[in-house]
C-alpha cells in the first residue's frame, strides 16, 4: 500500500500524522493504546483531512484527543514510508464525507 502524507504534528518528522492511501482510505498514525485496532490522536490532527472528507471511527476522550478505531496497518511498503516510532502505531479507516447539518435544509 502506498501512502501520501497529508500532515502531522510537530515539524519535520513530527507525529501523530494523517496519511492518504492508494486504497481510498485514510491511515492514521498515533499513540498506542494497548488495543491492536485503536490509537489515540490529538484533536488538531483532523485539520489535515482533505476538504470535504472526514475521519470515521472517532471517540472523544474529553481531554483534547480522540481514540481512532480501524484496521492495524501491517503493510511493509506503508510502514517503510511512515517510519513510525515504537510508541506509536497506525490504523486504516474509511474516508467519511463531510456533511454540514444545514446542507440538508431546503433552500
């Protein structure tokens, strides 16, 4: 799987990070939580989502972070590109479509 960096935390090589994949999914890199399919990311990482899209599988921790549930990334090509530090992991999630509440209102 090929991944393309959308953005991330702190400067060059900073993390957590948000990636787009060649499988029309998002790959989210964040802190390990002790659960294989869950990572933790700061709220501000969502700012790197491409316009009109959003992340799926989020649970707010109420402390400035989200828990993201997805499929753990084990693809060698993707892991080589991402160079994830040992205290982090990455999960793959579906790309959600951003829909504003007032978009469904009649004109």
